């Protein structure tokens, strides 16, 4: 695995920071998934494997140090903690809990990139046959995140270019609603209600390929007032 193949999980309760980090790291070539708190991170981790977790220490509910300690009982995934400057005790506690490194806020994005690459280079190479495939299961449908391929049994499910883009967007944030406006933005379309309606049409078409009953969707759900959400098994 090269550094640029890595799938990163960002966990931060600050939506602005979360989105900025995600966009920066995606532009830097990484596959990135974001979680808004420890509980959300646990749900995401129950269904996906990651090459690194970037974790804010100060979060409401379960904090980053506590989550690090809990994750170390079952995960060997590298963890980089983000701490407020001057929180020496949190940095020490984080390292004692099993974090691989920490970075004090505020920081330069380039420094974060250097830290990430340095940690990934220290990780032993995984033999190809042992590498965990990043697969989402949607009933009888399997979606390979890295390859962007969908299968039903041994048969490939053919996706249009827009459907492929939508699956990549949804699979990076499983279990999290995404607004129609955000989908329009991530698809690179001009903003406006017409484009949002076009997204609705694409969602309907995609459901026909992944749902047993597209009129009663189980996996590509409509979340009232919040948009659409991919809910894998």
C-alpha cells in the first residue's frame, strides 16, 4: 500500500474543521471518511477498516483519549491525536492510551500531511493476500469501496458515471445523512433546485439497482429534513 491508497477516518465534533480536513486530505490523494463524535466513529468502525484514525481529544461525550484506549483493545490501526496547544496532560495520556502521535492545534495542514505520511511509512507492509478488502454489504449486493465496483453474487452491477460518484460519496460516510445540496456540490454541479431534483432522479435509479423494493428503501434511505443516507448491513 502506498500512502496515497490509505483510507483515513477523521473524528472531530467541529463540523468546519472536519470538512476542511476532509477536503484537504482528499485533495492530497487519500480516501477519507468523517465522524462527528466517538459514538459515530464506533458505528463506522464496525463496518469498515481504516489505515489511520485522526482523532480530536476534546469532544462532547466520550473524549478522544478514552476512545483511543477502548480502540486499542481491538484495533491496531494507527491513531493521530489532535490536541489544543498546552494540553500537555492530554498528550501524555493519549500516548499512554496507545496513540501513535499527536499534533497540537492550531497546525499547518502541511504538517498534518507530513505526520500522516511518516506514520504510514512506519507501518509494516501487509501481504496482498492478507489485506482486508473494504466491502460494504447491502443485502445481496456487495460494493467494493476501493475499486468502485458493485456485485450481486458473481454478477457485476453496472453503474453509470453519476451512480458511481454517488456511491463513492455515500460509502465515505455510511450511516450519516447527506443533504441534496451537498450531493450537488460533491458531484461538481451548479447549485440550484433543478440540480437537486436531478439528484433525486439519480437516487431513484440507484435504488433500483441496490434495493429489493425501491419504493421501501432499506439501504439508501431518505432522512426527512436531512437528505439521503447509505445504511449498509
